[in-house]
C-alpha cells in the first residue's frame, strides 16, 4: 500500500513538473523571439520628432525586455521618406514618420488632412486623427502593405519660407515652392498661388541656395533644423495646414510580431507621439525667436486672403468635397 501511494505521488509530482515546464517553455518561446525595427526619419537629432522616436525606442525595448530592438536613423541616413515607405511596403523591417500626402495617394480620404485650412488649429487636427472616421481610412492602408501605429505626431503649423517676401497670395505668382511631391500638397500650393516643385527635403537647402526653388512650405522645427534661415529671407505665417504625421511600418513586419508585442508598439507609438507633440508645442515660440535672430523676417499675413484662394482647391477636386463634409461632421462643424 505504501509503495502504491509512493508511486502515485511520484506520478503526480512528475505531472506537475511537466506542466510547469510546458508553461515556462511557452513564456520563454515568446521571450526568446527577437525582432529589429529600423526607424528612419528625415529630421535631425535636434528635432522634437527625434526625441519622440527615442521615447518610442525606450518604451518598446523596456516593455519587451529588449526582444523588440528599435534602431534610430535620423537625418535621412536610410533615405528619403518615400524610399522608406516603399521598403516598408515590400516587407522590410523599416518604419518612418509619414504625412498625409503620400498616404493619401493610396487612400484618397487621408489626403484631406493636407487640404488647405481643413482644420483651424491643433486641437481640431488631433480630434480628426483620433476619430472613428480617420481610423477607418487608416485600416484601408493595410491591404496596401502599411500599418499606421499612431498618427498623433504634430510637427507644427506649415508656413511659407521664401527668398523674397510673401505678404499676399499674388506674391506667390511665378515662385517655385518646394513640396514633398504628393498630389494633394501640390494642388494646395497651386491654389494658393505658387508653383509646386517636388523635391526631397534634404535637397531644400541647396535648392534654395542655387535658385532651383524660391521657397518651401514647412514648419518651424524643420526650417530651423535644416538651417534654412541661412538661405531664406522671410517666413510668411500662412498656417495653411497643421502637420500631423504617422509612425508607419510595413504590415508584413507588424504581422510577424506576437500579438502582445503588436499591442506594445501601438501603445508606445501613441505615447511617444504625444511626448514629441508636447515638446514641439513648447518650442515653437523659441524656434521663431531663433529664426528671427538669424535675420529672417516673420510676416503676419492676412490668412483670410489665402483661405479665399484655397476655395479653388475643392472646385478643382470635387471628389474631396464629400470628404470635407465628413470631416466637418466628425469635428462637429456641420
């Protein structure tokens, strides 16, 4: 009887140990999986967006115990944004901060974020990109091979930095204004009165220096970070759109992650976007003062004049009129 009880106890102990071993093995399988994500951005390491990306790196690596490693490459080290986006689409372990223009070339509705004066301020822009409407548009990118982790990275209000003063829309006549080359941004600049010229951001400085372009449409942190005050004479505060961007990865890479890690990178992207936005908002006035100190004239234009010119935008692109109505409804403006 004693031997029988001892035998049963032994079997029970072995069963418990086996179960524990299987449970431990399951956890170690997850912990043993490692992934690398290369984040390439055009901004340099003095830009608030870089600070945000480093915050993302810190959060992801800490919460995955280093099993998801995030490598950061500022200053276009991995190439221009368009190149990075294409690499991500075909399966490379690459992420980048991308604005609504290029994404809108794939999902038309997203491009509305870069329609001139579609929102009046940052608060409206944030409300739009966190709405159910915008989430529906983001989901349509997934069949295109892209996953937006978060679209709450505010880079600033876009203005015109030019080699000669622009005080009214008519002053833009004949001026070549650098854009990212996307259809929607080109049309926005065209309806405001300029000649849109698609150019990689890294080529803006030499383009202005050599007279290839007469100006850029950009935000303060980008203008200052790219040393453009050395080659422009004025900045006209048109605020034609609020630049919110999305940290975007390839769908293939994202799907390769365990579900737990997928949730972590999405959450940390949103946290880091909010972190970068707060820094940028706090530093906007500082950027303006630094730019002025370098001899650049800051021009307070009559925004209503530019808004009136931009009405032509919707007349030329009537397919976006319905999208604008949807946006106004989501913002409670209709």
